[in-house]
């Protein structure tokens, strides 16, 4: 257990073992909060903090948790972190907390958080668990930001709320794609990302 | 140690839950004041935001002292009941800006619940309503700001409407929501949407005082705004809540408009000015009502 490859722990979840595109976890929220880039960024940050801290705490408790109730204990730990993040955001970053609204609370249901505690934190020391949590949050966040980039650009013609597509395009007959704002297109975009990743990384392809 | 025994499991879960509850209670209590302060500041800046739309030269900076601005520009703030009678004053912060009183969304919700009972026919509640009214003087324009509140698609939506002295012309509007769909329903909080309210009027005689509807379904353009495409439920809910609130404010608005017309000499001048900024349809509608009066 002592010979943990930190580089592997940190880098694998970003690309090779990305929680969204390879493990296919956390799809629900990546459809919901990717309409605008700003929301996606703050959501990504909140998830990074929650996955990191929950894995850390769960790992500290790992030898004391009764096996039969471990899922419920994990759930308590995760919800504690989520509520803390929500409360702190409300007190010190009110406008951000308003943009994210209900989705902060919904981090509790994000499969990545529980998945990483089950798969990694319960069998590893606190520090590697913290890093694993942070890295997985970042892997999730990366996909979120990429999807949000295309959805906001093609769906609203803006990025971070600033107009990117010039007015002259609209005058010439260009129109924002309303379909891309709706969740199905997010799923299709996600599928395209999975496709690209698997064509680069041949070992992920199923026979 | 046997971590799988029944006794251990029960004790472990009890201790864990109590511990977590204690942490959360502590955090919630220590952050409460700060959070309430944020909500109050937010409300005040929304009120100012709605009122300031009457004059485009009145701008609120990002980092402005909202409390000071409010105290400087507010003329009066009070509650009225459902019969249009003034019942209670609010602290406007003229002496101490930290004592400003405003009604936050939780107060609005309480009034909204009373509306529901009133709609069911409990008309004795009419005198128990406590509806906030804020009167601002923005660079010489006197505007009355009233709130609205209702249920959106996912959670509450609310907003503030700034009305002209005639009690029916909308000088400005601002909306907010708890958790409408980002990019769709959430657009009610964006300027391109609320900007459309400027210059519209309440229909003081018809069944619906104001509607938010699909543009093809609009029959009275001066009393309606176009809904947001893809956010039908949020748009309709907003229209409904404006309607409901305006209905219970109507007695007050009518009285206030009559009073201001009776005792202001300079009023006609200001009214022409206001009419100029609106488009032709509104002016026509406004004149019609004047004739009726």
C-alpha cells in the first residue's frame, strides 16, 4: 500500500480513467449544468472539493466503519461535505451560490463521489485518497467544461455570457441552435467525446 | 476490535449522526447572520435595480454601497393591507443605514400563502395582508416598487416591479428565481427579458392585469410581454404571479394614483415625459384611461 504511484493517482482520472467518459458516472449532472460555461466551472470546482474532502474523511474512518452500514456512513460523510460547501458558498460567495442553486445539493447524488470512496478511499491512506478524490473531481470537471463550451457557444453564441459569434453572422442568416440547449444534445456531445477518446486510446475499445 | 457486531454498529452510527448534526448545527448557526445579511443586501439591490430603470443615467456600480444608495433614494417604505390602507411603516434607514428593513422572499411567501386562501374565498384575510410598498425618488422620478412571488417550474420565482405615479405604467422590473433551468427559465433574471417590461401597463379594468405569453397568443401587447421559448412553464408562472400580486395591490395603486393626481401640480409634465419613452400603443392606452377617469 505504501508504493502508491502518485502521478498515476493524479493523472489517470483526468484522461485514461476519466469518471465520466470511461466509468460513465455522473452523467445526470453533466447534462443538467452544462448549458452555460460559468455554472459548469463553479460546479466543477464544488465537485472537486466535495470528492476530495469526502474521500479524505472516509479514508480516515475506513478502519472503524462497520461493513454492513458502510454505504450509509459514506452517504452521511458526503452529505456533510455538500452541506458545508453549500453553507459556506451562501455566506461568502452568495452570487455564485445563486447561479448553482439546487445543483450544489445534488452533488450528494453524484455517483463519482460514492464511487471513489467505495473503490479507492476505503482501501487507501488519507493523503492518496484526498488526491484521488481531487483528481476524479477534476476529470469530471474537465468534461463538464468541454461540453459546456460547445453548448454555450453553439446554443447561445456566447462564452461566459460574452458574445462570441458576431452580429454580422446573424445578419447573414446564422442562427443559434436551440436543440443544443436541451439535454439530449449534451448526451450526444458526451457520446462524441467518448468516441474521440476511444479512437485515440484503442485499449478501451470492446471487442 | 469486532467492527461488525450489532452493538458496535448501533453505537457507531449514533455517534456519527450526532456528531455530524452537531457540526452542521454549529456551522449553520455561525453563518446564519452572514447569510441573512446577504439575502437582505440582495433584496435591497433588487429593489434599487427595479427602481433605477426609470432613469437610464442612474447607474449602480458593481461595488456600490447598496445600503447607502437605498437610504438616499428611498422616500417611504410601508406595508399596506388588501384594502389599500397603509398599516405599518418600515425603517428606511435615514438615520442609520444598518437598520434598513425590507421584506425578504420568506416574508413574500407568507403573503403568497394568504393569497391562496383568499382565492379559495376566505375574504376576511384581506385586512390581514401585509404587502410591502417602497417609494423611491430616482432623480426626480417618483416610483413605487412592489414585489411579486410565485412558484416556478422547480422552485420559487419572485421579482420587483417599479410603477409610475399613475399606478399602472411599469418603469422597471427585475426578477429572480431559486432554481429554474439554467439557460432556459433562468433567463427571467436577465436583462433582455426584464427589459421588455419597461413601458408596459397593467390592465386595470380587464380580468388579467398582465400576461406573459407566447408572442402569437398575445392579444393586448400593451399589457403583455413575450415569453421565453423553451421555458413555457416558468414564463407562465411568472405571468400568473404578477397577476395575482397586482390584483391585491390594485386597491392601493388606485388610491395612490388618485391621490398623486389630485395634489401634484407638476404631475402632468412628468407624465408626458413618461409617455414619450413608451411606444405609441401605450400612450394611446394611457390616454383612454385618463378619459374614463
